[in-house]
C-alpha cells in the first residue's frame, strides 16, 4: 500500500489530469483533494452555466487559447506547440516505458498527459524503500517535475487567473497554484 502522502498526491494529479482532459466536474474533486492535502480552505464555487465556455476559451479553442495547457507554449520562443519541448516530454514518458495512445492528435506536453504521467510515477512507487527500481522511479518523478511541470505550470496558472471569467475555473487554478507550490517546496 502506498503511503498516504503519495496516495494523496497521485489522486491530486489524477483529478487535475481528468479536469484538463475536459471533465470539468473533476475540478471539484481537485479542489476538495487540495483542501484535504494542503489543509487549505478554498471555497468550492458552484459551476455556473458558462463554466464550459470559460474552460474552452482558456484551454480548448476554437479561438486563440487564453491559457494554453501545453508546456511548449510557455517554453518555445514563439509560443508554438509540437516543439523540442514536446519531444523531450515524449522521451521522458518513453524512459519508463509509456507512450501516448493517441500520439499526434494532442501533443504529449498537454497538462492532461503530464499530470497523468506524474500520477503514474507516484503510483509506481513501492511502500518498501528496498523495492527494485524504487530510486529510479523517484528520480524520474523528481526530474520530470524539475525539467518539465515546474518550468511552465506557474505562468500557465497566471494566465488562468488573468483570463478566467468564472469563479470555478479561477478556483481550480488557485488550488493548482497551492498544490504545485507544495510540490516545488518538497523538491527543494
């Protein structure tokens, strides 16, 4: 059985992944899990009728995305997707034997995939520190956070805060800000 801390963090990543995959209700789960894990008191706002519209404006389109959920959008010089950052993320997945099923349809550096990958790595950690590959998985996790997620998530969340028109999407962004701040501190 995984430690409670690892289990909670994996669940947070899974809820965030589901939210960014388009399951807006997973945002509620993410806020609740963040409150429990971080002992915060973020208010869970009701999902207004226009949350789907706001979500699409921020993350999906069809217009220019106001808070693109792609690593390459923040790290490439011209805010483009499918750049060397995307390929670097793909290599990080492959290093542990994971490949995106619908590769090419959605770039590998989409937050949905990156959060799911972090959850997968956490769930792969054994409760026994002597387990084979334990240090390799922990090293992949730390490297993925350091080299990928933490390099772009905070500017992304700033865009969410600046451009969201609904309290719901803003609050999911605030919960993510708190969670990734705790992840960054734990990595230090």
